[in-house]
């Protein structure tokens, strides 16, 4: 599959003359380029394919992507919105008066490399599109973009492998960091630092970053609803849970791990083993042609054999964002699994007085089944 | 000044019957509550004031705010968009068919506490407003909200002091971390860790986080255009620059510092002293009634006396976001400074072969002048 060909074919089916993308996750999809700040765009026309529009100062990030069809605007200067019309009118196949697709309904967005300020699509982008294209119609293509990004190309999967390897540096740090007497935030900071320090420069990665939420004891029992690293001090024998989104140049991985501080008791070990089995059951059930509902059922049945259950979804797609909306792995989901999809499985068990137990890994769907992208598994202690 | 009264008076002038806010920065402004995830809202009506709508699991974050007029929806459950209409219809003063303001043009947004996924306002929010209010008109009030947030209340300034104190933990770590032989990313990670470790729990802060960009040597000369922490190893005698956005429960601080790894030479010391003087000149020029252009001119004239200049803005507002749009401190700016505004000054000097030098601090405008919110200043070495 070629990402740009696939996009152009979809545009033709939708009678779209152009596509204007501003959001990090969609720019990454069409170019492999993650903006450092959020002042970039990708314009797609059937004639020209995907053209990246970026500030000249972001040439290292653009270079890290694979789309070499780039128009740079200069900084300092009038900026993206003002530079856009002239750049776009010079793109082969540009025409006024057509149907232009834009990102009208993204209400969850991946941040650019600099997490401190995200960019979104509002009225200024719609005006920029209007002035540039004088379009017959501006079409909200959010649903189509979400479906498009569900299946990953080989080069995208290679990047997702790297993101998962980098997440592994954090998972290893978690294993080493958990101990009675430490605060949740101490553990979270160790994990995030490991990813920054070992991930930056790893296999060419420019920006490796994670958000790690650590809960402990009673916090792990409600972790499935709410997780934030605080100043709570971990006690001997308690469960400690990590939830983490990791990005490597705009490619995301999503993980959960559970440990016990000190020595787990037998019941904790049993539950943990049952949860690990349930994750395996989910990935074994996942292959092209099955539904999200079937994967969900496999994970739940596996736990049910141990008399255990959980009150949340089993999984979701991931890759261009921490959580992608393209594949719901929930009871009754009719979403169809396809080769090249990347999704997580994250069953868990939460029992007051014993703790919360969850394991979450990422896998890519292959021709016959799934291949796990995370290879770092460890026991409760 | 009372934030909610001020907002209601503005709504009355604008003939707005209701205001629907979804973005972190605007929710923080009307409540002091920073969402952990981005699935919250604030609805303002002249009769009821500001009502916070949040998931029940975020009660610790809501509690950290000062607005106790809260409607919780339950998680798990149908979520914000589905829960919104019934909650809002029960708010005193709710009426259909009026003019409703929304955040239509925010294209730069502050992330929620979990930086890994930001929330934005798109078609789903507009539909939610439409179904709930059946409004006569949905009005984009971005410009009005931006002006409203320019002047901070006393309790907001107290929170910004805390954010600046926490940023200070990072600035201190920067001072200790810079040394020849270390990578930019090593220094950045130390700084971010200091803020997480010392900021979390500091004066009640739930979530302290920063994004720190370290550049070195030639990178500091272009730092004003582009800054990203990489794997470059700092060399003896080089300038090292920190650019950092810090948030403490949704209140932001923005800083730059410059050091030399090892021993600075005389020219570096002279330039650094001139830059520090220019920052002082900017803050001395800032007081109620002056224009952004006058502050800008003061900073430039100060440097000019040393034969130095810089190719960028002098400052901007900050507080509810890393960069606020309300006060442009650039040549010729006619934006008027008011008591209670919070802004940065960040003049710099960039010379190939010698290095980049910038200092950025935050100050609040008082009745007579400004009060600096950052107290940690240090020399080049």
C-alpha cells in the first residue's frame, strides 16, 4: 500500500479536488513529518499528490519524514496562514471552485513535538481554505481520514516498532523504579526520563517523549477510570500501575504495566497471570476479517474462566495518536479487523483490597494473526 | 475584580445569553480547574454565573479550583457530549433560542494536564450547542475571551506565582546540569524531572510539568527561530540556552536562560550583561497605560547603547497558556498595558561564533510598574 495513492483514490471516490490538513497526526500520516510547532500543513491534490508546507526552520523534522515534496515558507515572515495561498496556487492541479476536504470534527488531537501548545483547526483555517480555493464546498472529512489511517503502511509500521522499542526503555525503567517508600511521581519521572534519554537519537529519532501516569494501592483499583501521578508513597505489597503514551517523531505507542512493590501474595500472582492470559487471548483472536466484538469476547471469556471480569473496553486502534478512533474493541463491535491495523489489548482486573491489575500492549495485524510490538514482559515482581 | 462578574458584564454588552467553553485555558479561567483529560466544559449564563461540568473522576482537580458550582457526570457513562444537554437545561437562566458564544477560532491551545492528547473544539461541540440551546445564533467569541483573560485576578496571580516558583526549580536544575560533555537532552531531562519531582505537591499543586528545549553552540544562535533538545554534546566555552514552558495546574510560566559551559570569555560576559539590562529596561518601561510598542522600544534602545540588536518580538502575554495573544510587545504595538496583566520580556543577542544570549522572565503589571515573578537569576557561569 502506498499512503498517498490510497489517499488520492479515496479523494476520487469522494469527489474531492483537494485536501487541506493542519493536524499533526494527519501531517504525519501523509509525510512521516512531525511538526515541532504546529504551523505546518499538507495539501493533497489528485495531480500533485501530497505537498508538505513547513517553516524552513523545521527542515530537520521534514527530513526525518519520507515525503520530499515540500514547500518551505521562511521564518521570520508572515507565517503559515498568510504564506499558504501563494504556495498552494502553485501546486500542480490547483483549481478554484472545487470541493475541498478539511479536518472539521477532530476534538481529540495529537500534540506537535512541543507538547506545551497544540494546534487545532478553527475558523482561521476555514478562512484560509476559503480565500485560497474559493471552493464550491468545504467538506468535513474527519470520518474518512480516521478510516484511512486505520491501516498502516510498512514504513509506518517500522516507525511504530521504534516507538514501541523506545516505550520499552520506559517499561524497563518502571520495573527498576518501583519500590516501597517511593512516591508515584518519583517513578513517573524516572520512566519519562528514560524515554527522553534513551529514545532521543535512537534509530534516528529526533523527539522521544512520553506521558506516564503512575497510580498505587487504592489508586490502581480505579486506574481504569482515572490515573494521575501524585505524591502518594508506595507501600510494601501494594500494586503499582503504569499507564503511558509514548511518541517517537509522531508515532505513538500505548502501554500499561502492573507491578507489586516488594513481594506479591498468591492471589495477586493468580490475578496477574489471568490478566496476562487475557491479553494473549485478545491478540490470538485478532486477525483479518474478525470483528472488534470477537476480540473483546475472547479477552473476556479468558478471564471469566478464572471468575474475573472488567468494566471497560478491551482495546482500540493506536499509531498516529495515543488513541485512534478507527477500531473499537468493545462488546458487540462490528468494526472489521484488517491486515496492517495496529491496536492495543488492555484487559484488567480491579479488586478493592487486592489492587488493580492491567497489562496493555500494542500489536500489528498480519496476514494470519497479530505480531506484538512490545517485547518487554515481566512478572509482578 | 471578580472573574465571573467580569465575564457576565462582558456577555451582557455582547448580548450573549450563554457561553460554552471546552478548552482547558478557558475552563481554568472561569474555575481554576484544569481538566486532567479534556472532557469538561464551563457554561456561563448571566443568571447562574459559571457552571463547571466535569467527569466525577476529576473531583480532585475540580477541588483544586475555586469554582464550586459544579455538575458532575458519571464515568463510565455516555460521556460529556451526551450528558451535556440535560445538565445544561437544568442551569438557572437556561433558555433556548438565544445567542450562544463559543470558542470558534482558537488554533493554538493549551493541553489538558495529560499532555499526550489535547482536546479541541470542532463540529461535535457546535452540534452539542445546537441541540442543547437551539440558538438563534452561535457566535465565535474567541477575540472577546482573549481580551478577557488578559487581566488576571488576585487569585490567578497567586497561582502564577506558584507556577513561576516551580519553574524556578527547573531553572536551578539547568544551572546545575550544564557542563561540557553533556548532551542537550541530558540537560533537558534533568530540568523537566526537577519540575515534576519538586513541583508536584508544592503548595498543593496536583500536576507540574514543563517542556524544556535546550540548544547549544551554533544552535543557540538560531534558537530564537527554532529550538529542540537533541543529542548534540555541549563543548567547553559554548553558550547553552534553555527555553521552557511550565504549567502548574493549568497556570503557565515561560522562561529562557543562558549559560556558558565552562568559563565564559569577556565578550560573552559583556553581551550577557547587556541582555540582562535590556530585560530590566523592558520591565521598567511596563506599567498601566503604556503601549506594547513603548516597552519594545525601551528594550531595544537599551541594547542599542551596546551596539546590539535582535530580530524578534520583545514579549507577549502569558498565564492561561504558554503564549497568550492579548498583549503584543513588538515595534509599534498599540496594545495598552493594564494593571493585572502578566507578560514576558525576552530580548536576546545572537552572534555567530560567539553564541546566542537570551533571558526571559515573567512579570505582573502593578499599579505603578511591574513585579517580576521569577526571582532566580544567575550569571553566565
